[in-house]
């Protein structure tokens, strides 16, 4: 029997945001997580405790986010990690990114080599933030 390396099946999503406030942002994120990590994120995110929800987002950032082309106003690279994402970027970007990633995880036939855009989600989030 021929051996199959699990890494051969790993899927990476290329997520972009053309036509939105984040036009030009490119994010690479893994679509493959161990079941325990998925269950931990689900359990923590469903909690009523804000610290648990923060921990769920931290785990997502550490395990899913691979890279991006995000820089600050001085042109300095913002590291693609949980600390940078949770403390330095707008929450609507994090929300849109996680929603887009979630849709790709449940869509096994997606063409992941093409950039993924989620204008409707970003527009909806922008409308919600301006309405409040």
C-alpha cells in the first residue's frame, strides 16, 4: 500500500477584499484544523463569557491565519498573529475574515487557488457599524 502524507491534502485559502474598505488586503489562511481545535473554538465561542470568546478568536488567529500583506500607516509590516489581529485591526475585518474562512471550510469544492472576495458580508458589517 502506498503511503499518503497528510500534508498533501492541506488546503490554503487566498482571501481578498476587492471593492471594499479593505481593497488590496490579501490573506492566506489554512482550511485544515484538527478536530480538537475546532471543538475548542466552537465551545469557547458559544460561551457567555467574553474571556472565552476572546480565547476562541485567539486560537483561530494562531491556528488559521498564515500570512497577510497588512501594514500600518508608516508602512511597517503588521505581523500575522493573534496579538496583532486582536489588538490592532478593526473588529469588522476580523469578523468578515472569519465568516469568509468559515464559508470556505464548509465548501470542499471551492477553487482555493483563486482569490476569495466577500463584498456582501463587508457591506453588511459596514452598514451595521454605521447604524449604531
